[in-house]
């Protein structure tokens, strides 16, 4: 096996050919493995602590794995940690097994001058490249109970069948919301899919989101990196017909929006937002109901991926899916061994002193 560690941001040009070869040889990717997404991540999210682990053998590319490194103190030692980023995955050839993957990654990192003491892997979806790496950990995998999981809405039925199976409260609430909306003005729903339209509608979405509860912190208007990342993804996917921005409008003015991509039978709903001034009209609920109807009518969409798991998902007949985590301590390294001892002491209520 021939390995390489690539450091820093904007490494996509060096990784692209490996990624495309792995995509061609493997199953359909999910959203965190889309080349458009990974290009956006490499160009906008990655920084000086970002790394790529790339490997090949005589049969061709084996793996491309992006991760972050950090160094912290654990007692008297400096401990180097490898961590994945939620929503960012790698690709691995089916022939690459977990144990050889872990050994090759640790060996390549050490040879590059950054020996890894701890691998902290979180938010792992079944079938992901990182979960293959995680299964080599002696500590095993744990389902994430808090702040983990994701929800999907199945749309392989007709819209009428889906709505008939919904709760009476949801159906009644939607009917009343539409009545309130139409009493206020003219309701229209627009959808754009071309790159220029998507870019313009994305900025309209950003303005809507900035009026809501996220305005002071999580709104894209206040997160320039996330804003550039999402814009890059949507415009790139629109070039291949895989992106959509949907808007609910009141007398022509946008009052709710959705950002999504479509591929491999799944519509991925990345973000939803509504204008706080029209919250009494339940615009997000109206728009989500319309999206579900549209997906039920599309033969190329079997499900909606809601990316995260939230309490409100359940009323929309969403199915909760698990994500997993592990903390893999490399006890062959002093830092990994001390981390193991530190974990045992913490379990006993004792903390190592920090110099």
C-alpha cells in the first residue's frame, strides 16, 4: 500500500482523481460524499489543521479520508488527536478492511511527523468510510444518544397516502395554516434549479434566515464560512441538475425557504428558515408539506434526509436513524496510553494535573 498525507486547505485538486475513481467503483454516495460537497469543504472549511489521508495499491485507489488534527495537554504529555468533522466523510474501496486502514493511517501520520495518539470519531452514519475506520477500534462503537442521529421521511407512497397516514393534529394544523395564509394574501411556491437562479435564491434565503431565531448566532448571514460552503455546494450541484431552492411567497415576498440537493433517490434538506414576522402563518410547515407532496410525486425520490434529528421531526412521520461514535486510544503511543489512564482515573473521579 502506498500512502500520502496532504496538509492544509484547498487540496481538492490533488484528491479529485482518487475521489472520482472510488466513486466509480463503489456504491451511490450519500450527501457527505458528493464531490461537489467535498470540493466546497476543501475550499471553504478546511484550514491549516486539515489533513487528507490518501492511499492506493496495485489495483488502484484505496481511500481518501479528510480529518482535522489538534494537540492538547493530558497530564505531562502533549496528545495529538485525529477527529472527523460532522457532515464530512471519506471514501474507501470495498476491498480495504478496517484493521489495515487503521494501521496504514497511523503509520502514514507518524511518517509525516504527526503521530496520532487518539482518534475521536463522531456522527458516523452506517456505511460511511469513517465508520469502517472506527470498527477497528478496540473500544467499539457507541450509538449517539444526545445530539446524534438523523431523521428520514419516506416518500415511496402517493401524497394522498402519506397525508392520510399523518396525525389528525398535523392535517388540521396545515389546513388552518393555509386558510390563515390565504386570508392574508396570495400564496405561491417557487422552485429554482439552474445555477444562476439557485445562487440568487440562496441569497434570498440568507435574508429570510437572518430574521428568525438564528439571527444572533447560527444564521448564515453571520457565518461567512458556512455561507460560502453552502453557496458553493448548491451552485455546483445545480450545474448537474441536483440542487433546488424552494420558496413560499406571500404576495410575491419570500416568507420561508428550503435548501436541498437530490441524488441517489434522496432529497437532502440541508436548511429551512422562515420570516419571523409571519411566524403566525406557519410558513415552514406549509412549505414542508408541499415538499413532501412533491417528493411523493417524483419517481426519483424515495426519501427526504433531514440531516439531523430534532423533536419536531416525529410529527412528520420521520424515521429516526442512528449515528455512532468511538474514541480510539493508540496505546502504542505515550499520549494514547496516558489518555487511557486518564480516562480510567476520570471514571474513578480523579483528574490528572495539568502543568
